[in-house]
C-alpha cells in the first residue's frame, strides 16, 4: 500500500509541475485572455501534462497529445513545452484500416455460423438472450471507445488496459486540479 | 526442539525401513544428500587418503575441542551402525554443529573406502535426528551448498508446476484434453467437460479469462462497481465514471479560469493565510507551523516566485498579502521578477518539491 501511495504522489507532483509550466508558457504567448480562453489554456495544459506523465507509452496519451497538436496554434505551444522531452509520433492509419477490415469480415462469418450452431444446441430463447447481452456489451464498448482517446481501433483486452491507465491518470488530474482550485479559492476569499 | 528430536529418533529407524512412503521434506533432502555423497565419493575416490585426513583434522579443529576426539572416534570407527543409535540421541541434543561438520567432513572424504557407505548412512541417520532448524545452519558447508542449489531448483520447478496447475485449475474442474507442451510462453488451458476442444475455442476461452481478469482490476478502481455483476453493468459504471471525471476536469478548469483573472499560479498566493487551509485539505499530519517554516526556507534559498510576470505591479501585489510576513516576499518577488525565467525553473522545481512533498503525503 505504501508503494502505491508513493507512486501516485510522485505522479501528482510531476503533473502539477508540468501543468503550471504549460500555463505559464501559454500565458506568455497570449496576454489578456478572456475567461473562455483561459479555461481552454488551463485544460489544454492539464491534458498535455497528464499525457506526458506516461511518456508516450500508452495509446491514450499519444492520441491525446496528437489531437492537441493537430491545431496549428497549439502545435507551437506543444513543441515549446516538450522541447526538452519526448517526440510525439502518430501511428500510420493505413495499418489500422486493414486490420479493422479483416476483423469485420471474420466477425460476419463467425456470426452467421455460430448463431446457427447455437440455435441447434440450445433452443431459441437462450440464443436470443445471449445475443441481446452481447449487443449490450458491444454498444457499451463502443461508447467507451469513444470516451477513451485513441480507443477506436483497439480490441477488448487492450481497451480495458488503456481504460485502467486512463482512469488512474484522470483521477490524478482531477485531484490536483481540485486542490489547486480550493487553494486559489481560499486565497481570493481571504483577501 | 528437544521434542521433535526425540520424535525423530524414535521414528528414524522405521523411516529408513519404509521406502516409497510419501516423501516429506526431510526424506527428500536426505535422499538428495545421499545421492550427492555418493557422487562425491566417486569423484573423490581418486585422491589419496593422506590428503584427506589432514582436512578432516582441520575441520574438526574448528569445532569445540572437547568434542574433537569424540568426532574422530565416530569417523574412524567402522562399526558405526551399532554405535549409531545411542549417538543419535546423544548428539541430537549435544552438538548439532558437530554433526553437521562431521557430515560435511565425511562427505568430503571418500577415501575411507570400505566403510564409507556405512558411515554415510549412519551419518544420514544421525542427520535425521537433527531438527530442521539445525539443518539450516549447515548452509555454510560445501555439501549443503550444492544441496541447496538442488533444492532451489526443485523448488523453482515445483513453483512453476504449481503455477501451471493453478492456471489449469482456474480454467476447469474436470478435464478432457490438455495442451501437453510445457514451454513457458504457452498458455495452459484445460477444456471443460463437454466443451469443444479445438484450438479456436480454447483461444477464445483464454481471451475471455484475460478480459475477466482485467475487469476485476477495474472493479477495484471504479467505485460502486462491485455491486454490479456482468460485463454490461460494469462497462456501464466504467463509462459513467470516465464521463464524470472528464466533466470534473472541465468544470475545474473553468473554475480556475474564473478565479485567476491573470493566470498566475504563484506560490506567493498560497503562502499567506491560506496555507493552513490548503494543507489541511490534504490528508496528513503536518503541523501548521511547518508550512510557514518551509516558506522561510524557500525564501532564503532565493527565487521563490513561479508566477507569471504579467505586468503585475508591486502595488497590486501588496494588497493581496495581508497578515503575513509579506514584505520580504514581495521584495524577493521583485528581485526574482527581473531574473530570467530559465533560472527560475530549477529553483522553482525544488520549491515545488519541498512544498508538495510535504503537502501530498
């Protein structure tokens, strides 16, 4: 238990440092932002910071950074932040397309055959129940894939792994942000 | 210890009599030792007796001198088997180190040719009387080293087989087929009774097991997931949780933007009154005095501010700082504000480390 809390503490520190650094750089770029721009800046640097704590080892962190760098103005900002650290790469989309095609055709074959076999074995109601359950699961995995950045072309196992990691990082992010917000709130309140 | 020694003395003659019993650790070790001794005998029989004898003496002289003669008698007397039983009881209590040393000496020396077997067997008998704790002390001797290696190997093998057995057990109760290859990169799956045994379904099953294992981790992570069973429900909870976390991030960033009109997250803001409340929001047992001392340390180290120099005039800074030793802070702030930001970074890092190592524990 002690090792785990130590790890999350160092993660929080790392995130906080990178986040504040990002905010500073952003505000050096653009002075006098309105509230929406400020919020965007804060969120952007927070996302970048939490993605960089993974050092591009996970899919979601890479996708997150890539999505942020898609915007041209952000790109310069991103490069400034990461001038001292890792390079951001994007996976080739063609490979993923071929894979999803192959998977789709295999799934169609399997679906047609397996429902036949199962209908013979089990009786129609069980088959229907099972197919309903599968449909539910499938829908929900689709939603989860849309939530987790970079989750579109992943299979079930890696999706769950990525989700685990993503949830941990999100929790760290929310925790640090909440504390900073409460501290800032207290500071303004006491004035 | 006395009790177990007595027990083992009582049972040791029977133990040797019965072969093929289920092997306890003791017997297994004994068997290995026997094998080792025999091996060493074969290798050592080439050497002369004269070389060995001084070694025995040397070994013996390390021991208690009073037992030395006794030990020598034991080794040199071939009529050991008769001698054995009394000695067992005697030596089991008296000198465990002696027995261990004598065992090693005997096994090292194989040139006492004819009676070696007798000696070894009786030595082993004696060994049987010694309790397990004393056996551990024998680790220092040469024989025991080899013996330990073998034991470790065997243990590793057993552990491996345990693991494969466990994975098998996870997958079924009855078995109808099994992959027979024992390579470590193969996943061992047992097909359940009455289920398809072709490789596709086995692979499917392995994949499903993996997924369910990962879902268990997620169950621990996501609050409220243990009440729901089944993949669909858990996925639902996970989705809700991720969505709520993302919305929280949005909300908090909006809040921070509203609170800080100039996006200055400088430590100075935190160092006046609100340090106690800020620190108090962390679950830990730091005294309130500590943060202020931290603050002073940071000041003395120079270059505290990490704030953004956004045209913040000194007059604006001063009203924010009330009721604290704000004057030195502002002075330091002014000094550092003229410094390069690159220089601020390393000191800023260390200050953040200080503060949040205290704060986050």
